[in-house]
C-alpha cells in the first residue's frame, strides 16, 4: 500500500520517476514532452497480485535472456 505523498525526480532529460516519500521505493516512471507523456509505466512487481495483469506489449526483447520464451501474441519490440 502506498502511504504518504509520491515524490518525483527527473532521471534524465525525458523521464520522470516516482518513489515513496517514506521508504524511497520506486514505483513508476513517465516520459516528459513525448507522445508517451500521458502514460505512467508501473513495473508489474509493484503489485501484490500481478497474476490478473496481461502484457500489452514486450519491449527490449533483443536483450532478453536466452531461457526467456515469450509465448503470447502481444507485440514485441527490440527496444
């Protein structure tokens, strides 16, 4: 459960990251001044029960470990 007020910082010129003000745990990021700027990206590991969540797309598939097998029909991007 998130408690307190989320804090943000600019991790680069184009990305802002959010973290818990009490424990400093990171939980989200978003792009600034881009077509993606209206979206917030939250890692699946943040959720207590991510089993109900389904991927919309796979990114950085060119960097995946050899033993990772993607078996759904979600779009894949190399970056």
